C-alpha cells in the first residue's frame, strides 16, 4: 500500500476497489474482509473453534455481524483514524469529529451492554465471527481516549477483555509486529 500497488494490476484484479484485503484461493478471488472471514470459517468448520453456527443460531450471528459492519465499525474506525492514525501521519485530530463519533459509539455500546448482560458473547454462549470482527477496531480503541466508552460499561468491558485475550488474537498481534 505504501507505494500504491493496491491501485494497480495485478492487485486491482483481486479487488476492483483497490483496497486491502483480498484473498486468492485456487481459482476463487475474494475481497471485502467479512466475506473473506466467512469463507475461511466455512472452509475450516471441521477444525478449531466453530466461528459460524447452523439454522436460527446462524441468523443471530448474521444480525451481530451486520451490527458490527453498519453501526460499530463506522464510529469506531472514525475515532481510530482521528485519534490514533492522524497523529502518526502528522495530521491534526478533528476534535468535533471525535466528539460526534464518541457520542455515536456511546449509544451503540449501550445496546451492546444490554445484549452482553444476557449472553457472554454477541450471538450467544460461544465466541463467533460476530465477536471476532470487532477485534481490530476494539484493539485500537483501547489505546485511545475512547477506551473510556468501553471501560465504563461492565459487560462490554468484560467481553472486550475476554475476546482481546484470545491466544489467536495474540498471534495476529505478533504477526503485525514482525
Ligand atoms: N469494507 C472493506 C474496507 C477495506 C478498507 O477500507 N481497506 C483499507 C485498509 S484497512 C484500504 O485498503 N485503504 C486504502 C484505500 O482505500 O486506498 C473491507 O472490510 O474489506
């Protein structure tokens, strides 16, 4: 990305929007991270943690995957951009955008707080892709002032501590460092 290769061939044939990530598996070409994670989870359903479910339970997983994509991600990624990434790139944080998106995220996390008071994970008693999709933005929020929005909600806080402590996530962070 640093040299703009994601906007040119051969990458643009994998993702015509010129964005990361993309996946090539045999003759299958995929883009959109959530479609990629669902494919990988389906392909590997016989090994490791079951990240998807069957029947009605899968419908609940889909609901919370949509909530992450449509509600949580827009507010959380905007905060991470303003507070975490902009200073790294020598840009100035927009305080009004931070205030607006903290207010949005607070309302969204109120819904999460109610949900997580009823079940340990978003889609029920076990960890699924719906929880997993939150990890990248959640991880960054913890190193911003917006972590107060998580820490002030006991069930959200316990859920966030649980999912960020998973050994598989520790492996991802170790890969990022390398
Ligand atoms: N909805 C897409 C978003 C992809 C996305 O925003 N990718 C960023 C990096 S995380 C990117 O490629 N940015 C460079 C650009 O848009 O030119 C997904 O979930 O895969």
